[in-house]
C-alpha cells in the first residue's frame, strides 16, 4: 500500500480538509494496470483502508478526508469499509459516475447514510445533465484555469446554493492571491503554499536571527552545550519547551538552570530537539501546513534511511527534511537561506543542487507527497524498495507528527 495526503486550504491559508490518495499495486512493475488504474480493486476503496486503520485524528488532525470513488467502488459496501464517523468522510466522485438512474439512486443512499459528497473532473457542459447528482454534493472541484469563476459563482449560488467551490491546480502564490481576492471559491488545492522563494529583499527578523544562531551552534561538529544553552536563554518559548521536556525526563531532579537542563538532555538529544523546535518556530508566521510538511518530510526521510541503505545517515536525512523549505521559512532563495545556516555538505548538495544520495530520497518524498505513483513506483523498482516498508515509514511519520504537535 502507498498512501498520501493532499491539503485543501481556505482563503486564510488554513487547511480545512485533506484528500487521501492510495495505490495498492506497483504499476511500474505491472504496466498493464496503468491504463485501468482507476479501476484497481473495484470493490475495495484503498483510501478507506488507510482512513480506517489510522483514524482521522492521526491522519488529518480530525479534519474531513476526501476519499476518491469511481463507477465501481461507489456500489461497494462503503459503510463496512469505513470505521470512522461518516460525517468526517467526503466521497470524491469523478465523471465515470454517470447521471443515470442507478448512480443517482446510489448517491442518494450514500447521502442518507451521512457521507458528504464531492464531484471532480466534470466539464462545464455536464453541469446541467448532472443536476440530480450535483444537488446532493457538498463540494465541486473546478479547474480554475478553465472556468470563469464569476459566472460559475452565479450559477452555483442560484442552482446549488449549498455546494462549496474548490479551485484545483492552484500552483503559484500569485494564482492563490488572485483567486482569494476575487472571492469566488471556498477551498483551494495545489502546490502554491510550498513554492520555492525565487527572490526576496526581506530582512530576517531579530527573533529568526536568534534561531539561526542556535541552529549554527548545534549543527557544528562537537558543539558546546553551554553555548547552546546561552542562546536558548534568549527566547522564552524555547526555554519553556526545554524545561517541560527535561522535567518529564527527570522527575526526581531539580533543574537549576538552562545549562543544567541542556546537560540533562545530552548533546545528541539536545541537537535533535533544537533542530525540530527551531524549525517549528521559524514556521510560526507561515501557513501551519508548512510546519506539518517539513516535520513529516524530516521523519519520513529518517524512516526511509534503512530502505535506501543509508541508516548511518538517518540524523542528516532528518535535518534535510526539516530544512527542505528553509527558503520559505526565511523568505530567502534557497542558496541565501543555506548560506545563513550550517548544514552538512550532503544536505546542502541535495537541497541546492539536487545532487547526491540524499537528493534521491528528497525526490522520492516529493513524488510521494504529490501521489505521483508512477514515479514512486519507478524509484521503488530502481532502488529495490519494499512497498510495505515505505508505507510504514510514512505512517510512522504521521504518528510522530501527531504526538509532536497534537491537533487542537
């Protein structure tokens, strides 16, 4: 099993839901599956397996999950495959589900069972023929580049007043800003929130400068615990976080100072905690999905180290994942951002030049994030990767993030 999550945002750049996409077969090994990929496991919805096994708390932080279904799986026993509350599941239909009596009847049944419904890949010419199905939908996903949103908004608000419009393929920040300014859509899906920074004249804030100083201290070989403790002392949020962690570790010991707390953690654990905590703080003025993105990348990369025969490099792979959006955190192009922070040379080569063994893992992770299963499958064949281990590595990253930053 392979599975990933793709976020849907509102106009405040907050995540409102996630689409779950899964794949059971390696289609690169079995090219005959590719043309009929959408019919894979007709009676089984693999995404519901993922949702049911993980639960929405771990998978999406309690937010709605969109689960794709087609003309075959819509007739499966969905209620038996889904063990989470129906109101948390949005069944994402496509245009293989036709506006015919059997489908209309089934859509009404699913709606009556409490599931929310969404439609995607529907051309404008089909809006009227699909009237009975669309009348039961809570969402419709529209390619913003192929539709006049002002006309669409008028049409849907009059004919389907309860349906929410979701713009898909929003691939740049400029597109997102323009679409949200017009106010025609309710949700937005695309890679706009993680686009690399190309140029910037923004000065790094004093607080972020302190965080960079701390990163540089701990990422130097054999860094000094005392020096790290003194930099931590400049930021109350880090002090509180450090003391909370150390107090849990040493229930019967009195922590007398920040230096004492740092010594209690030890060099290895303090370095890991600082890299994680500081990355979280550097993302504080960014969309929350950036924090989630880099944290899961970091743990996923670490978890993948064994499969890529780089176990000894797991700590550096963790750092690579954390810093994979450093340009976004610092509002600087990646080269400028990396010039400000001490990173291992292999991490720099991967992030800046896309070179080296680490770059292969980062490319794999990004393809996985995008549910590019053909590319993921190709890499799995080339690197002789086990699908179950990849899946467990990803789920392990989701669980780690859930425990690190619990949902509100």
